C-alpha cells in the first residue's frame, strides 16, 4: 500500500512539473518563454507578469494582468554613481508591491522593439537573481511579439495583492569596483564589454562618461547583436542557441563553462544582456555583472582604460 502511495505521489509530482515548468522558446533555457506559452498560462496561480517598459507605454497598452513595474531598478547610490542597483530593502519592498511572492514564477517583458528594450528585462532578471530568486524568465520578443501575435491588450491597471517576497542575496553575481581593479589583467577572468564598437574602441563616448575606451583586455560583444531586433521588422527575439554559441566563440569567450566572466557596459544595462545570454541561455556558471560599469570606472583615475585596440593585452 505504501509503495502504491509513493508511486501515486511521484505521478502527481510529474504532472505538476509538466504544467508548471515553462515551455521554452528554444531548447536549453528555462528562463525564456514564448508568447504562446504565456498566453496559455496567464491564469497559472503562481504567475506574476512584470511590465518593465516605460510607464507611458504601459498606459497606452499592456498585457492583461501585467503589473506596471517600470520602478526603480537602478538608482543613484551613496557614492553618487547613478544607475546602480538599489538597496536590498528598497528592492524587496518594490517587489512585494508588484505582488511577488517567494513561490512566484516571474515573467518580465519590455517594449520588445530593440535590444535596448530587452536589456530592461535582462536587468530586472539579473536583479532578481542577485536577490536569490531564480524562478524568473523573459518574454521573448516582449510586448511587440505579443501584439503582433494578435493577443489581447488592455489599458487597465493591475492591482496585485501585496506579496511576501524575501531576499536571499547572492553577492557572487555582482562585481564591485574594488574587485574589478584587482582582476584587470588576470588571465583567469574574462571581461566582456557589451557596448558598441565605437565606444569600446574609444572613438565615441556618452557625455556622462569621463574617459574614452574600455577596460584593458576586455572582449567585445555588443548587446545589440544578441537579438534579431529590426531584421525584417522583427521584434527583439533572441538569436537561436547555435548563433549565440558561434558568436561567443567568435568574440573569444572560452568554451569552459566554469570560467569567470564579468560583463559591463556604460550603465550596467547592456551588461545585463551579456549576463543573461551567457548565464541563462548558454549555461556559463560563473558570470557576474559589474554594476558600476564604465560610468563608475572611467571616473576613477586608478582604473586603467585602453583605446584604439581590440582587447589584446601586451
């Protein structure tokens, strides 16, 4: 009788697993869901959908049931460096107001027109990972893909029940200025610049960045090449695994999935795309994001910057 009960429990568990685990947009990732999957699971009890697009976009139209989550994913920190991760207390309070519980499966989406849009979702996902919540996915193609598929949209705000989310911080996912200064030039660490080539090479920079160039030895993989955004008017769908693997190899990232990789960009937004593609889609296990990124590093004279080169250290 006990044996029969164990078998019955196993079968029930397997059925629940099949219904709760997201159908993947492509094999290899549990953190990327398709429009069709989301549309068929909107009534799932533990599902929370966060819209991180600009608040005006949300007001115009959004996915029914999605929570307005344009909130402060990046703020000015105590050292007056902008666009960094807020304090743990701020984030926990924010996520609770979004209706996130410890057992929630969170799906994040953005406008879905450009890779820069998708970076907003990647940043939210990375932040949740840092807080210890790994049960989170990005909607492939964002709102643009949803809308083009003819799915219902609404202008009605969602008012979620206050959640019980608690943080279990994973500091290993965050690279600090001190750590970056120490590891520049190390053969054991791969720095990955996710900005455009002109900024990396040092021919251009944003007005708020103090110096031109990139961190010495850093490899270049612009975030905008990680999706098919704009190709034949496509929404910002992630490129397939075969293409992403080929790109990773082509830009010089080692095939060893345990290698330490630190991604960065101007403000840590495009760097979140690098984190997501490497960690969640390609399976690299030791990826972290330099939260201060070039905005912080370029303002510190003790941090070396390279120009007119492609990452080779002499």
